[in-house]
C-alpha cells in the first residue's frame, strides 16, 4: 500500500509533516528534500502515493510535477491538474 510505505519512511526519519503551500507546485525530489530524507526512496514513495490518491484535492497530489516542471500523469487527468494549479495560482 503506497500510503503506508510513505508513512513508514516519514516516521523512520521522524518527519511529522511536510508543508505544501497552496499556489506552488513541487517535484517529488523537492518534497523529499523538505523532509530531509536522503536518496530517491521517499521521492518514489511520494509518486506512488499520488498515483493511488483517491482524495483528490484533500491530499494535494496535483501539486507534484515532473523535475522539468511539466505536468505529469494525474488520476483525474492532466487537464484537471492544470486547471487546479491555475486556479490556485490566481487565489
């Protein structure tokens, strides 16, 4: 289960939360860096958790983008992801 794996990784590094600011997109590597977790394991867990996310906006996976800043796959489609990011950018 992706969420369980992510939680275990965060707990093992004593990370309580990672603040994700509205109106900004992040790469999975940036999220791992904020959590001070070395290596690619946490970044991979972030991507897997986003892919399995059934709560859409409640868990802001739409804010995770590719390393080059491009929009990557999103459970509800790239167009919806783009629309959410644009709406937040103008909030």
